[in-house]
C-alpha cells in the first residue's frame, strides 16, 4: 500500500520515522512519500519537501512567510493527488495538517489518519468539528485524550501508547557509547526557545545556588542554541552545558528543574524528581489569559497524565526564585516531597503503558486499510 505522511517539525519527523519502520514490518510492500525530515527519509520515504522549508513560529513569522507556506500547501495537495496514496497519515502539526485533511476529504482522495492528535484539549477546542468531519481515524499517544475525545465529544479514538516510553526503554537497553556523569548534580532543562531560556534559566540558577556546595548544575543544551547564549545567563556561576545528551543527563540526575513540554514526561520516566518552571513576561496578564483561554488544570504532561498534581508547577507569577528554591529543597534527598513524587511517577508510567506505540499504531493502520479494501 501507498502511505503519504506529513510531519512539520523535528519531533514529528522522529515519531513518523518510527511509525514508518513499524509499518514496513506490517506491510513489506509499503511505499512511503510525503513532507517531513531526514529521519523519515532515512527510513525510506521519498521526501517531497523538508519541514525546515515551512517551519515558521509565531504570528509575525507566519505572516511574513505566508507566500512560502501557501506554496507548500499547493505543492502538497498536487503531489498527493498525482501519487494517489491509499492513506494520508498526519503527524501533529495541526495548522498545516488540518488544511490537508480538509482537502483530502473534500476531493475524496483516500482516508485520513491522524497519528499524535492536535492538542485541542489545551486550546482551540473548536477544532473538534474539523477533526470529526475530516479525520477518519485518530491514534492518540496520551491516555487522558480518550476521555476528552470520546466522553466529552463522542469521537472514538485509539490510544496506542506513548512513543517517549519506547525511546526511553530503548535508551535504557542500549549500553554502547553511554557515558554517565560523575557525582551528584541537578539537571536544568530550560526549554528549547531563546525566550524560554532567557526567562527561566537565570531564575533556575539563582534558586539552585544554595545547593551548589553539594550538587553540580548541568544544563541540557537545546539544539540550535549556541553556548554563548547560555553564557549570558550563567555569568560567573559554575554551571556546565552539555549537548545531545539529555537522556544521559537524566539517567543519573538527583533532581531537575524543567520547563513544560515533553521534557517533563521524560524526566518522570527516568524517575528524576522535578519542579516545573515556566516564567512568562507580563506575568499577571499571562495568568489571566491562562484562566480564560486554556481549559486544562495543569500545564505539565506529568500532571495531565496522572490527573492530579504529582509535580509542582510554577507558572507565570508563581515562578519566583523563592518558590523554586523551596520546592527544589523538597525534592532533593531527604526532602519532604521526594518520595511522594517518585510514587506518583509509578502511577504515570502505569497509565502510559508498555513500550510499543509505533507497532500498535502500525498494526491498527494496516488492519483498518485492509478492512476498507475488502469492503470495496
């Protein structure tokens, strides 16, 4: 069968590449084509256009590059129609992908499957109307999405497990080339964007300062962020930076200060106690907007998966040096909150389930496509 995949960022490229690898096992005659990245291409997909050509973040960047984005959409539509796939598989990237889903549905090209659902439970919940109309099957990687889509909106989905579980499981079974860090240290995961680092890293370092006589501070450097940028905020403090070794760092960290995102889930799965830190400029306004626009009780995936507060979240005006320092003290060895947080991680891991998300998704995709062909 012919599979057309569309991913629009590095994480989507990674997850899509693993899905392609699993699909090849389920369907040895499979052909792959689409928009994505190097990892998808390495798995044998014919790369029509690299996601870097269309990866524009923020309203201003999107407006300035509107012509390029619209050109990419036209190219994608024309290429899909010319290739005539048996299915289009969308990976996250909802701004672009939902428009492709609408087009494929409107012209009646083939079924549309979504792997890694748009996070409409956090914002833009109205997108459920488009998902219901244009997406034939949705494969979720977050267990709480089942309740959101099925019970709240009456839209059946498939929870297949979480790819992060697979990635960490593979890492833990890999021994070649691994190097552990010596001594006790606190890991700092200050985000992947410059504004996140600017707003959070100085506060993280200041909060951890009283503990630096016993613990080293090590930053997980984000791809594309130069050491000189970090150095502006490190100043005279004895803080180290490592690149491309986040899992090595988390595998033996004593504790961590982490901005929101997948990093919070990775930290939990490595059983490293953490404080979630997300300072924002114009703090009071950010808090107000969060209350009226974001309809979820937590910002960290750890707490969302658990359905309760397992890790402390210091967001907007709550992200002060004093609060961060107090919570950090609580999760270090001997701290009052450490054992409860570690116990909460076990609940999170149980809810996420066993490794095998790409395999389960691939098996379901191939099974459903075969069922459709049998009906024709």
